[in-house]
């Protein structure tokens, strides 16, 4: 059956935002969603009324925020193998004939997210939804083409049996950092998150050591470009069937806790 995920609208009192605890064979953690102007009456029906004195979205030109924090449960989860995005169970109503096949970038239709072992939560588009038809196929193709221009490492196919839009995890997050599991001073999920400097232990770019990346850029761009170089090396190795082991690829530390923040300012989810 359908499950209603708890959604926050940014007006909750500090430490009163609803979260989702989850666990997969690879990752265990907590997720918080915020959507601007969303109706939270269903999500908050069993909680105290929220205060109108708080408004996260009043401070930013954003429509959506998602923060995920947790630990990788295995010692050899390769960073470059982890992706984020959207993976659907069924073909979109406007997709082509049933003979349409998926491209092979991530082995669709058996696409697996988070190091190709743990599948993402999936979202279905019912063909029975009245008055909510998707745009024509040529529009979807144009959107994918434009998005691919700005995100060349994105893997998108909206016309296959399992439509998807996936991007490398470590360069897609707007904010990413790690902390020691026992660190009690970590930023709460519902507070403002900031990117650590590249020379900080908390930075994901700290251990990448990509000399080709310019130092005179901000911390977010430094992490994204550093990881893009790592990702490209990994994809090139897989393309040539090289036996690139986990020891030669940066892996997530199972003794650390990772925080990923995703932001979006274009799509109105209401």
C-alpha cells in the first residue's frame, strides 16, 4: 500500500521536525524532508501544533530540502559507485512502446542505488491519476537533454521500463560532510548546514587529494570537482574492465557518520 512520508514545511519549532529512520543492507540513518508551503496537517496530526514564528524557507530561495544522516554499514562501499536521484517501478504513461529498452549505464532494469546493492525508495506514477498527465515525450526528452548539458555525469532515461534520473552522490549533494559517530556537537538535522573547508577532516574532499583541482574556489565546488575526477577515473576503469579494487578507490568510513543535504529551487511540489 501507499505510505505517507512525514513532510515538514519549515515552520516547525527547533527540534520538532518530523524525521524518518531507515536502514538498508548498506546504510542506516535518518532523513528529514522540507517542502515550502506544504500542508503538514496529515504528517503532524499526532504532534503539537507548530509555531508560526519559525520559517526556514523565508531565509532562502528554495522550494525543497532533504537532509540524510547516517553510517555506511560495510567497510568497502566505494564512493564513486553511489548515486542519488529517482528510480520508478513502472514505465511512464507517456513513454514509447513496450519494446523500449533501457540504456546500460547502471544495468537497468535492475538498477540498484547506493553502491548498486541497496535500492532507493521508489515513487510510482499511476496511470489512473486523472487530470495529471505527463508532458509529451518530446518535452521529457528535451528536459533530459538540457539537464544532461548542465550535469554531464547524470544518467537519465525516462522512456525505459524503470525510468530513472541518477547522479553521483558525492558531487550531487549541495552540502556533504562527515563527523565521528560519538561527536555530540554535530549540527542538528533541522539547523543550517555548511560545507567544511577542504583541509578539514569533516570534508569528503579531504582524502581525495586531487592536485588538478584549483584551490581558489569555494569548498562546495572544490568537493564537487574533486569527486568528479574520482568518479571519471572509476567509470573509465569499469569501461575497460579494469580490476580496480576498493583499496585504490576512496571508500566511505564505516566508523564515521555522513550528512548529505539536497536543495531544490525550481520545482513546485505543491
